[in-house]
C-alpha cells in the first residue's frame, strides 16, 4: 500500500518562504512584484483558475490584477499585450487560455515580451529551456520537478515515462527530466502497448486529459505516480461504479453533483509507492510556480 | 542480414531537384539564395565541413562565401553577426562551431536573426520546433526525418530510442519524431541497462560520440539503425581488432593512417534491417539540410 503525495505541506512551506522574500524585496526595491492576468470570456474553469492565481499572489503580499473582457478581438488584444509589455509596473502577465476561436493564439503568445512571459509559453523561453539555459519555464512541469526535489526523490538514472505530449506539460517536462539525468520516454495516443510501456516506469507522469485512464496494470509495484489531470465527473453511474471503494468521493458527488478526479485511478495508490491526489496534488503547484516565475521576472528586471 | 542504407542516391536526387528549384527562383527573383559561413580558427574538422557546405551550395547554383578568421574576439564577432543580419544579400548564415573558448557561444547564437539562422540553433527557432510550428530546424535531426520519409519507412506508432541528448541532435530529434507519432525514449550516459533499452527500439538513433559503442546486443532483430556518429580511428590495434571482418576498412586504414567509423559497430548490419554507413550516411544529409534551410530562408524573405 502506497501513500498519497499531497502538495499541501509543500505549498504552505513555500508560501511562508515567499512572503518573507517579498517583504525583503519590498524593502530593497520599494515595491512588490506585480502580476496581471488577462481573462477573456466566461469559461468557468478559467474564471476559477484565475481567481486562485490572484488570491495566491495577494496572500503573499504581491500585487495582482485581473483584466477581464467578455470579448475582445485580436487587434485589441495585441494592443493590450503591447501596453503590458511596456508598463513598468507590471513584472509578469499571462493571457489565460483558451482564447476565443477567432484569435490566433500563437500570434498573441509571440507578442508577449519573453521577460514578462511568466507562463513560459513564448518560443524564446521554450528554446532556452531546450538549450538547458535559464529562462521562465512552463509552470506545471517546472513545478513538478521542484516538488519532486523538495521531496528528495532520487531521479538520476531512473526511468521516467510521460503520458501526453502537449506543449504545456509533456514536452517541456521531458526536457526538464532529462536535465535531472532521468531516462525519458514520451508516450501518447498513438503509442502501442501503452500499459506495458508505463509499467517500466520508476516515475510515471500522466497528463493525458482522460479521467481515470491509468489503472494498476499500468504501474510498476512501488513506482511514483504524478497525476496532472483534473477532470470533473458528472455521470452518476460512472462515479458510483468507478469510485465504489472511495465512499468520501461518492459522498462529495452526492452533495455537489460532480466530483474531481485525475487521469489516474485512485486504486493505483495501492500499487504505487506514492500517488499525487486530485485535488490537492499538482494543481496548486502550477499556481505556486506562476507566482515564483513572477518573482523571478521581477528580480531580473529590478536587478 | 540487413542492408546498408547509404544516403548517396537520396542526396543526388535532392541535388537535381534543388538545382531546378534554384533556376526557377533565379528567374522569379533575379538572384540566387546566398549562404555565408563564418569560420574562426584552424580546427581541421571544421575546415573540412565548411568546404563541403560551400561546395554543395555552389554545385546547385547558390551563392556561398566563407568568412575566415584566424582569431576574432567576441565584440568583433557580434559586429559581424549584426552586419550579416542587416545584409540584404545574405539569406542565411552560420557560425561554424566550436568557437574559441573566450567567446560566449550562447550570446553569439542569440544575436543571429532567427530568420537567417539556417543552423536552427537560435532559441526562438528551437521554441517554434518545440511548439510544433514551422521554423528553421536543426539540420541533422530534420534531415534524418526527411531521409526516413523519402525511404517510406512507416514511423507512426513505432518505438524510437535515441542515444544522446545534445541540443544539436538528440533533443530536437525527439520532438521531430514525436510529431511523426513515434513513441520516443531518450537515453544518455546516465541511463541504466542501456543495451536492453535500445533492444526495444524499432528505430534506433545513435548520436553518442563514442566510436563503435553500439554492438549487436543493443539491436532488435530487424530494427532500423541510424548512425549519426563520425569518428576517426587512428589506433592500429583497435582498428585491426574491431574491424577485422571488414577488409576494405583495414585497407583504407593502412593507406591513410586513419579510418572513419560511426558510433555503431558495422557488425550491427547483420542484425538490423537497415544501418546507415559512415561515411556516406547522415553526414551528407546534414549538409543537404543546411542548403534546404537556406533556400527556405530565401523564400520567406523574398515572399
């Protein structure tokens, strides 16, 4: 029987450290790091993410603002990005995705100044990551590696298998894990014998976007499993069948009408040595890393 | 018994196609694509590479020049890069590596205009590659994928294992192979049980920089093996012991005092379905791709 590897203690510890850091930055530079978040539209998940980002920033004494638009066209969004690029009071900003379909996302991302690109999505920052140089790195994969190091896992020489090859998680995570001297396999929807390949992993990273897809047969006895997925299950039959051994989840579902699960089936905790839960796993780490990136951007600009 | 997969026929065919292409570009735009190569110092291998690049370009009707310096300091090299960036007659240029130790290579690479970076080394171009967007891609890995496609190998769903995680080959190759829907494993000097991991590969890519390291035990029966290494062996005992079954290589050694070998032992051809030779394998493909990149850069600027 393995353990749940919650991020809560890590987040709390980092929060205290970052509060102190911001106090000292304020004393040194006369102002706090400042994050702006641009939110377009009414996507419920986006609104919730953005709120968490702003809340976290303010809790540790940073300045944060959300610029919210019901709608905006590409030209006006480009103007806004330009304004934020040139605003000395803004250290970092993000454009919350997804954007309306008529906006060219790549064009918007490339218009962001790499020095303020605290999501780490700009090709320049990804290229620096790729070349093993310092830059602003994508929040989820960078946060995962920091979390593993905080927990003192020995990574060098170990087999990492990643499910998912997205620009946000799978691909940048592969580069960061290589830097830790892991042997890295990237798998995806076209991979054959996926469960067999995953069962070679000492560390299995799952960012597939498919609720509960990773079952115990995918997992080597004693592996560390990192679940990046966040999915809301709303179908009562699926919930009551799949989560029948987890009465707390069922209770939550009965109360709220949905329940959050990852891409990894909770049964996996019995076979793994550690499994990150959903919620209270990687989600808060992504928010933390955004804040850390903003402080880094501030220090580079101020220094 | 497998076959040697020489690149000679592919190169000759592409050369004819590129000649025609350049003729039509000349007619359309009134000038040929133009490549500049900056060479610093007296590294013998660099001099030989640079000559091959210039020769290839001229053979197909392109303009090419080599700017050669016995030595140059960082400031002057940055000025030269700036001049080449702003020279309308230069479509693409490369700074041949290695550079003298007192020059910051990353600084030089980042000063190159991404639109003229025909080596595909600039972080911006690597970031675009990473995001699955069009750009100038690193020559060796991009050329390898084009060569595999020319030979009509079925790649999707197959297992690729790469030995070596360099910025020039291993890392960008992993991204390009993912785009072809392969399942990709990146291994390196810290990988445990390397030969066992390689023996799972349908396609094995070797860019380790260690002569003859990949022996038949690394290779699955019928695998395709791509040898990116180029090493000059000069030790008579090693040559006569390792290459004893290859009388032509021994004869060459006796004549020249050295012999070129890859990172893959020639014995592997008996177990693989295909193995690229050294020489006449991936080396000329790298040169070809540099020329293709220059034509692409020309067309983007001209269009």
